[in-house]
C-alpha cells in the first residue's frame, strides 16, 4: 500500500510539473508573430532569437481607467499586453516616478506612473511571457535633458542623504515587483540623464545616485541587466563623454542606451557609430531605449501632436502605416547588423492613444481625472514652467500602433515579421515631398513629376498635377512660404515653395553639396564646426552651419564668403543665428571691403529654436573692390561650452 501511495504521489507530482510547464509554455508562446497580406517587411538578417523587441506601455492603466478598450486583430476585446506579445513584442518598458501626485492625491498625468502602476503593468506583462524594463526617472514627473528635477521627498537633502534615499527607494520598488511575481529583466537608473539627474548636475553626484540604483538592482534582481540612458546621439562627442565619465567613476552597469527619434537625432549610420564606439571602448551592451514614428498626421484627441506634418522635421519615411513599419525595421537592422553588442530596441508609448472623448472638453475631463494626457493641471505645483502652462492630452497618439478606438494597426506586426521578412506586391505608398527655393525675380516652375515612395521605401517617378497654383500671387507676395497641394497616382502631393529675394551669395542656406563658396576658420581648438543636415535645427531647408565646443572659452571662429563681379550699388547683408549655453558673447555680422571692416551688426545666441537676424541695412560698394561678408562668433560658454546654428545668409541690393 505504501509502495502504491508513493507511485501515486510520484505520478501526481509529475502531472503537476507537466501542468506547470504547459502553463509556462503557453505564456511564453504568446510571443510570436502575426501574418499580414498588406505589410511589406524586409528580412533583418542575423536577428537573434533573444533580441529585445520592446514596447513602452506606461500609459495603459490610466487610459483603461478612463474607459479605453483595446482589441485584437480580429476585433475582439483583448488584453493589450497579449496583443503585443502575439505581434512579436517580448519586453515591456514602464517608467516609474517617485510621487506623481499632489497633496490631495491628484495625479500629475502622463499615466500617473508610480510603482503601483508599474506592478500592475508588470503582472499583466509577465502573464503573457513578457519581461519588464523598469525605468526609474528618479523624479516625480517627466525627466529628460531639459528637466531632471529632484523628487519632492528628497528636496533639501545633501548628496549622502539623497544617495541613501535613492538606494532605499529603488530597493523598495523592486522588492514590490519581485513579491508580485513580475519578471524583471532590466532596470534603468535614470532617464535621458544628459548631465543631470534628480536635481544633481555634478557628475560625481550623478554617479552616486546611479550607483545606488545599481546596487539595489543587484540585490533584488541579481540576474537583471542594469541600464543607463542618454539621448541626442547626433551630438557625437557628448555621448562619448558620458560613457567616459561612467567609466572613470567605475559605475557597475551592463547596458548603455540611447534614445533615437529619427525626426531630430541624425542618421542611423551615426547612431550605430556612436553606440559601437561605446560598446567597443568599454565592453558594454548597447540598445535604443526609445524610438517612434508617425503613421498619420491626423490628431485624434483634440490636442496637438509633436509631429503634425509640416516640413520642420526630418522625414525619411512617409507618415503612413507602412512608413512607420519601415522605420522600426531599419532601426532594428541598424542595431543588429551595424552595431557592436546591440541587444534591442524599445518603441516609445506605442499604446498611448486618444482618451476616447469626442471633444476637447470631454478629453480634458479624462486627462484631469485619470492622468491619461501628458500632463494635468495639478502638475503645475511641481513643474510650473512647462506642465503648468501646456498641460493637456497626448501629443503622440499619431505614433501609436493602435487606432483611436483601440484596434491594432497593421504596422504592429512588424516586430514579429522581421525575423523571416514578409514580401507582398510592391505598390506606391505615398508621395515624397518636394522643396523649392525660388527667387522673387526668377521663373516659378513647378515639377511635372514627383517621387512615389513604394512599400519598401524605394522611389519611383510618377506624374503630378498641382491644384490652385497662383503664380502672380507668389511673385507679388514678397518673401513667403507656400504649401502647394496636388495629386499623383491618386495620392496627395506637397510642394513647399520658399520665395526669396535675389541673393548674390552662393549656397546661402548651406543646402548645396558644394560647400566651397563658404570659408571657415577656427581661431581656437573647437569640437565641431561644420555644415549639419538636420531639418529641426534649420531655418530654411534641412542644412545649416553648426558649431559646438564642450569646453569654456573655446568657441571662436569666423565664417565668410567672398563675392566677385558685383555691380556698383547699395547693398544689404543679413544672417540668422540660433543657439544656447553661450554665456558672454562677442559675435557680429560684418562687411569687409578691400580687407577693412566697414559695417558690423551684433549677432546673438539665446536658446533653442529662437532665431535672431543680424542685419546690416545698407552699405555702398564700387565694382572692382574686394568684398567679403560673414560672421565672427566668440562665446565664453556657460558650464560645458557653447553651441549654435547659422543659416540664411542674404546679400540683396537696396533700391534707391
């Protein structure tokens, strides 16, 4: 009898093990791929099975609390984390703020992402076989390069006390996640900490806080990866400097992560270069912690979007479902095949959709009550200069992978389809924008053909028909910009026309491949002095002259152009500047005739996106004299040097 009981007990135990294994297998099997008859996905060669296909889904709980529902591809209501897993996502990222509430318990918004929210998201993610990246901001609200505010509870603390508080807070949060059974695979100590964190701006103090977070992580989740996170990879020397400082202080971490938003952060080639440099120099794993791309320019929640379809940002893909998928695929391919030790890519807030109201007022009530907008009015006590002024809805609903009703869009499937690729018949997906710069006295000729962007992001020339073109108005309207709309292949087409005065300078806005007309001389050892291709930082077109130097009192240079064959007359010279962190400045636009400065106009750099015109209204010139126009820049810098942009140099004749 005893022998029989032992056999039965063994069979029961074996059956239980099989049952548990089957359960675990079922959860893990949710991570897969969904077929698609319409989405073109080029195969990513050498894609590892364990490559991180991540999704930041921090706002889900606040949206659901306000009534938002999510669905599967068949139109059935389903847990959004199950849909993500079925589509190939294997990691969820969730931000954690220390205390995103006021004294009365009102949430600051942005998902009201405290540790309890992270636990709830983590449990649901784990249920479907997804690991969790815990993203500690060490702030009570958004932390990014422009905002690294100290949590309310840590105000007034000296660094020793703050370090202890950071360790204990991290330990407490991670312990909650562990007790809840959450599968934590990675912990991020700080968010976009470009030279600041939790109110600290000295690198030694930043290190102390990062080290506190790392030590707590090793204690609670010893197998989890510890990640650091920076942004602006287009600033190559900055990224290298951050990694160098962490190495100097011997921080214990595994992953060096960067944000990469293609609108602002330069080329994929540059991204791979800066991350590979960190990986090979310091032996670290690297990844993209945030990326995204718009699938439409339509706003769905009555609050303006960051990407709205204008020509002010870099647009390497159409704002379509296919364009969004192609962008994600190319970022992943860059990290897999062109970057040393690349382990993953996280898409930022692909589940953050409209709160569901049919009007601004309805949505505002939801944003305020549930924190489902980027900020509520209650956040003004903590962040009066930003959230306190501009609180409102989601500015990235047009970059999600779900439509405004919570149904997934086809591009979500890209995560699961990259392993093997997914080929469909190629057809036109959108029309590439056309940009023209035309002199007021010149002929206005619009193109008869434009580039159609195919599903695979290749280009094919097709005829275009422009609508409602008023040439006389454009000629008589002075300096102005126009958006000419047309149709090509049944799709919308845009021609952005900038009408300008006749300019005697060559390559006036630095757009031409031939940079020879301009000459530059650095009078001190500067880090960067070059033509830069970045639409967001340009006044006209996509290029401008850029300078940056990481050390004080090193920005000192001249940029000029010599002009010949100019008739006698009266002329006007102007040049535009934008920049920041410049401190004490000695900058001026100038005109030199026969080697002598005959006119000057002060040039200033104040802050990002604040353009200033330096204008010399009138000077006389006699044919045969040598003429040079340019700008002298000399900045002491604030803290770690200075940066700036120069664009739109104009040399026009002045009517008598």
